C-alpha cells in the first residue's frame, strides 16, 4: 500500500472516530427538575416523558420550555 493510500485510510478512520466521540459528547441525558431530559451540547432539549407525544406537539412543547428557561434579557 502506498503512503498516500495509508494516509487516506487513517484519516478516514480518524474522522469517523471523531464523529463518534462528538456524538457521544453532544447527545446526552441529564436530570433536571425531577425528570430525565435529552440534551444537545449540554443544553436541555426536552424531557424524555415528552417522547410519546406527536412530533408537532413535541416541537411546540420544546419551544415553550426553551422560552421559559431562557432569561428574559436574552429574548429582547
């Protein structure tokens, strides 16, 4: 195998491993206010109990919860 081919293969493998590590870091579960929540980049997204809802209703609820948790000064 040529040096270039080995480099390309190693780079592809390393990129995949980095994506896996990032996905594990970005998407987590966290306890908040007595419930388990889905998080993205350590930010609360939605409580797991909401996952049984219809997608449109779930998104509306996520937006509502986000607005409630965002300080009023940031909303201006």
